C-alpha cells in the first residue's frame, strides 16, 4: 500500500507547512515537494489547499513572504517562519505528540 495517499486531518496542514519552513525559506512548490518527500510519498498537498493556508498563516503573522527568483529563474513568492510561527510550530508539535500517543493507545487496546 505504499502508493496509497492519506488525507490530512483538519488542522494538520498548517503544522506541516510550518515544519517544512523550519529549515528555511521556500516557495510553494518546494513546500509541497518537501511534505511529500518527508512523508515517504504518502502525503500530497494540493495547490487548492496550500495557497489559502499560506495566505491565512501570513495574515496570522506565522509566516512572511517576499518575491524572488526560483531555480528556474522564474518569479516566485518565498515564505519563511516568523518568531511567532516558530512558537506555533513548537506548540503544535507538542499537541500532535500527545494526540498521536492517545490515538495509538486506543488503536492498540484489546
């Protein structure tokens, strides 16, 4: 089932975007590619979900953007974490660890 794609739980996309940007500034396509690679090709983020999430996160002050040139010498918007975004990532990672541990306990119960 390696090729099977998994739908993201509501609210996890922002966390995955923040985690992707923790290593540095990226444009949208790089964010999608990074999430896909980090998940061993299981998670696929569609542009129709990514860009509204980036816009929402920018409005909340979690990320900021600036225009630059991509590797293909094309104009692209690059996103990076703000201090607030780093704190949000830390909080969401803690919450995710608690949630995933709780779900694992339920799923392993006999």
